[in-house]
C-alpha cells in the first residue's frame, strides 16, 4: 500500500478482505518498522574538523553532500508528457544526500 501508492479499496478487492482488516495490518507493519528503526537506520557522524580527505575537508561539521539529478525512468504511455525533460528524455528528478562513506542517507524522488 505504501510502496506502490495503492488505495485501501484496491487492496480490499485484491486480497478479498475488509478495509478495516487492510488498515489494521498496514498500521501493524508501520508500528513494527518504527520499533525496529534503531536497527534499520544508522545515525551519521558529522565530518570532523581535522578531516584530511580531499573530497570532504571543505564540509566541516556537515552530515553529507547534497545533489540533484535526473534519473531515466519507465512510465506508462499516458504519463510520458509529465516526465519529459527539456532534452526529450523520460526521467524524474531525484535529490540525494550522501555521507562521507559514500552511502545515501536521504533520497527524495520526484523532487
């Protein structure tokens, strides 16, 4: 439901359950993910003052570097005009923040 942006009534038809059952199960999954967040999410450490890495020494006390880009994507035929770029590609915008060890710590698709 959350991952595919599907409405509750679509899932009731697909799984032959009531809307209340679907809602209760989605709520249960969300609560479990929140309960597991200390194990799933890692806190990033800011870049130290004495960092000698050439890429990161300019970002003192920052958590990461931020950049935006266009990602090519496959969309249904009727949605292609919404995703067409000025270079006539089918793409969506993506904003990402990368930590010092080159791992994404934040991603915002469709930005």
